[in-house]
C-alpha cells in the first residue's frame, strides 16, 4: 500500500538511485526503509469504504500503527 511513497522518498534522499534499487532496499528491509515507512504512515491515513451503506459515514479514515 505504501511502497510507491517509500520508493519516491528513497530516490529523493539519494539512498536509491533508481526504482529498481529502491525495490531491492525495501525487500532487504534495511533500517532506512523502516524510518521512511514511519514517516509515510504519519503523512497518509488509510481510508476504508464500508459498503453497502446508505449514508456518507460509510467511509472511515484510520492511522496505521506498526
């Protein structure tokens, strides 16, 4: 869910020069990836649609906890 955001942050910080290198970093679960994942999770809540609903309260946002 958060991989595209992690890949772009790895590239912006110069940790991984390409998307392919960023994917390898994520697969190896290096410490830099965990730090970036925590940042991304703080910035992006997860929205869930509880279908079927008849009201607008069917969509809820959650903060992810590791």
